[in-house]
């Protein structure tokens, strides 16, 4: 079990999406709520940050086609 605010994963690990990732208005050229990636998509964690207000880790994952998405721990697993 990880502590709130302490990252479970680290930079350089391969990651897989556990759920569909949808546009939460972070991608202005894409329709809101449009599926960006389906469950099972793979990428690499390139950075780890802490959301200061929520005190939770945010993982910046580089998916194919230079698609960078900020993910929560519940949205990814590493392999």
C-alpha cells in the first residue's frame, strides 16, 4: 500500500492503461469526453509529479505518436 502523495511508480517504467482515458478538456483540439486511449494502451512514464491541492501523484506517460497524458495511479499499471 502506498501513502497518499507518495508515488507508487517511477520514471522510466513501462505503463499500461487500466481504463479508457477520456479528454477532460486538457486537449483543446479534441472533443470533450472523447476517448483518447482505450484500456490496454502502453507507454512509458517520463515524469512523476504531485498534485499539490489533492496531494496525489500524477504520472506523465508518453504513449505512441508523442501523446503525453497525465494519469492517476488508478488509471495505469506498470509491467
